[in-house]
C-alpha cells in the first residue's frame, strides 16, 4: 500500500476491523459483524469505480 501511494498514486479503500471492542463467535458471524464478507469487500471496491 505504501509503495502504491508513493510511487503510483491510485485510489484505495481500506477494509478492516474498525476501533471497537472485540466480539466472540463463529468465523461467519465475525465476518458479518466486522464487514469482512465477500459482499462487503466487493461493495467497498465498487465504490472506487
């Protein structure tokens, strides 16, 4: 990400866990809770286009 930002500026969108208390649950629950499902990632990528 740093190389792209410095050498080849390109639109980027960070996808990850925001600052909040952690949850406990299944992988599927946690992905949904933190917006890390394939659908959420595709939506974030689509916003760049």
